[in-house]
């Protein structure tokens, strides 16, 4: 088997999952889902207020479901991407999910949690790049945080610690944008894009 055939065979499961059809929008998160994410956020290194962890988990699941309905998600992520790019669906690319989820969580004004953004596959010629939101303890490096990714399962929230995410090798969003010359403004030492 040559290298190209090997790469195609290795990518097939991800492609099939990305194209899977669903009879309607994704289901909302359950109370058990919120409980599990609350525990995951609370157990991150650094101080996290348990009440804030609970609120963040509740908001993350509720906003994921709200966005899935607003984006009209009925297909796997790759098919939905094609529909967004063709103009037949309003939003739903990975960066839309990351941007909208991050904005909603930031609106909560957490004191012990911080929101970040990350990108994977920015330099990979085979896989499309992928954006996500990251939640971490206030003052802790983003790499110690939790990936909050509604895109990869088409409106079903996936969460995993950044360093344990076997599907993606994440980089800080600003580092990727700077490397690719996509920073639009630099003001008083802060990157704004």
C-alpha cells in the first residue's frame, strides 16, 4: 500500500463520521452530561469555584443546543460545512461554534475561569484546520484547560482536557494567526483579530 492509499484509508473513519446523516437536530445535553462536565471543570489544576464550574457546564450545553438549532444542524460536520460554504446554511463552521460559544461563556463574567481559543491542523495539508473554545482556571495556561468543541460531533458537545485530546494537537489561536499573517490589528501589545 503506498503512502497516499494509507492516508486515505486512515482518514476514512473520520470522513464517514463527518458525513453521517441524522434525522433531525442533535439532542440537548442531559443533566448527567452537565454533571460530568462540571466535575471535569472543577478538577482542573488551579482554583475553580464549583458554582462557576456548574454554571459554565450548564451554559456550554445549553448554548451548544441553541446554536445547533440556530445553525440548522441536521448533518455531520463536513456535510454541514459544505452547505455553509454553498450558502444553504447560515453558520456552523468550527470557528463559528468556537466564536459563539466563547462569547456566550465570556458573557457570564466568571471570576475563577478564563476562556481561550485554539486551532489545530493549521499547517496540515491533509486535514482541514479546526478551531475550538478552551475553558481554563483563571491565570492558568490555556493548555491546562478543557476543550469545548460542539463542531466535531455536529452539535453534540465534546469536551476533553487539551493535553488529552487525541484527535487534535491544539495551538494558541493568536500564535497560529500571527504565524500565518492573519492578525488584523495590534493595539497596545494586545492582539485583536
